């Protein structure tokens, strides 16, 4: 059997962690089995589907390098196929037209609730031969079997059984001619020869209905695997306060795709105690049966830890390619200044995200720096004028601009002025970066360059003098 999986998001909003984890599992399963991975956009909800959401889906998949073998397919481009299948089902009596009014359906639901029955359509139009005008509105319903039991083996949860009498005749086409999710998904899975459907546990109730439709049209039944949901660290449904943002927001926040992918695969799947996985290891080791049945807990601190790990382990050249995007977002011109690779090597130990790295490297490229008020109050007080001016004069005449020679000047200044070297380093750090945190001050000055270092110290001295006056 040729393995074929699919990822079928609806473009009605942003793509979130749960959805992209499902895509990752489907992609890895196809890769491991030398199969194919299909991307399908389920855009039949015309009122809520947007082009921006479609672009966000494609951007997210491309950023994470979850490459699809087929697609993207769009359901709105397959209406003729849905019409053909539906008309054939009407002829074979596996579907029927329902003319029930909203008032009747509302009354039926209220009556069933009063009688403490499960609300569902009563099949009134299934065998009703009453005449209806051609222009009378109707929906098309699936004739769900009224006896028997649907039994399927969920690859994660085991055997699941649902009695047919518990399900009603679901609508497959609305009065406006648009088709419903359960019908379109079934026809698409059939036509695209999907062998394994990996999706969220919220679809478990849809599976028996879809199996019945597949049987009605004579289609093979794929294997199903329903992944548990992701919760916040408080055990509640994941929300924005837990970090449940769109996938592209993680790029905005400075995460590397490798970190997010590595985090997601471990969010419900494990291989012993191993925490770090390369893409090739994921493809080799991934198994659906190793996916946990219980809900997963989202932990932003763990994701930050992984991101910091990859910032330090991946090649600086590769990190720099991702960093440039954040540099541009900050509006920094890097034409005159150090190479990004050099900045990666001196900032990766201190920064957990690319965004943090981009913000922290602003002063390396700007002739005029912005001083942090709290840092200025603490370190650029009048007493700092003497030490900064002393260092300034030595740096101006320094020809051998290296971290070692710069460190010697700082140490010599501390000895000559009988000042703590830590105090001098902090004064100098704020003077040249505007911040109270930076890489080692000798490396910072070296990377900043002689001209900018001297210029920034001059600005700091002028700032102190202006405050004194």
C-alpha cells in the first residue's frame, strides 16, 4: 500500500500550534514510509474563508519546511465533483432532499430536549413523497444507516464503536448550494487516495459519519488517528495567555523553525528520554503508536530553552540568514558595520530569540544610540566622566584594535584611577551600547569598531555633561 496523508486546514483564521502539530505528524508519517503528503485547503465556508488566512497557511508550512508532495488543492475548485457525487447519491437513495423549515427543526429540537432525548433530525423527509415546488428551498441530507454499529480502530486510541441509531441524517449540501465539511472531506479523501487521516480528537465524532458516507459511495476506508488536544500549564484549554498565537507569530517573536518543530514533535510523542531530534531522526524514529493518548501541556519556557539551544548549535551562517529578517524588521541598515555572522557568535549565548538578538545588535550599526534611562541613572553619573574620558584618550591612540588590547586599556585605567574594573566596564558598556547588558565589553568594543566606539563614548560624555548642567 502506498502511504498517503493529508493536512486539510480551513482558512478561516490563523494557523495555531495544534493544527501545525497535526501537519507535522502527518508529514513525518508520510516521509518515514516513503509516501506522499497532500496539502488541501478546505475553503467551502465562503463567509469566513479569507485570502490572508490562505497565505498564512502557506507561509507557515514553507517557513517550517513542511513540504507537500501534492496541492495545495482548494475545495472551492471541486464543486462540480461534489455535485456529481451528490446527484448520484440522490439517484441511489443514499441521500435525499429535506424541505423541513427552520421552525419545524427548532420545535423538534425543543421537544426532544424536554423529553430528555438526544437532539437529532427525525428523518421526516427521508420517505416523504409530498410534492414540492421547484423553487422551494431544501437541503440535501445523507441517509445514514438506521441499524448496526460503526467500528473502527483508531491508531492512537484503539477500538471505537458508535451505534448508527445515535447519528442523524446529516446535511451534506445547504440551501445556498454550498457543501458541508463532512461530505467534502470524504470525497476529497477518496479522490486523493488518502490512506491515513491524522487529525485532532475533536474530529472523533465526525469519523463514524464519514465512514458511512465512504461506504455509501463504495470508497475504501482510510486508517484514522486522532491526536489529543494541547492544554495550557494550568490544565485549561490553550489560549493566548498560554502562548497560543498564530504560527507566524512565533517567527515574529524570533523562534527558529528547527526549535518549533523539535518542540512540537515532543508535544505528545516521545522516543525514550531523547529531547533533541534532527529532522532526519524524526523521519526515522516517528511512530503513530508512540503518540500519547492524554492531553499535552504547552510550556513556553521549554520552547525558549530549545530555541536557545539551536541558536548555539546551528551554524552561524544559517542563524544569520534568519536573523537578517528580524534586522530588517527593526529598520537597521547593516551596510556599514560588522558581519552578521560575527554578531551571531557573540550574541547567541546571551539571547534566547532572534528578535532579542536583533534588538541587541542595534548599537553596532547606528552612529547615534538611544540610552536606557535606568542604565543612565545608575551608571552614567558625573563620577563616570573621569573614567570614560581616561579610557577615551587611550582608545583614540590605540592602533592595535583587538579584544586583548582593549581589555588591557580597561584594566590599566582601573589601576590608574583606583576604580573597580567592574564599575568601569559597566560605565563603558552603557556608554557604547546604551544598555546595561551586552557581551563581554572588550568583544563588544572590538566588534563595534574603533570609530563607532569612540563616537558613542563622546555621545555619552555629552549626555552626562548636559545632565550636570
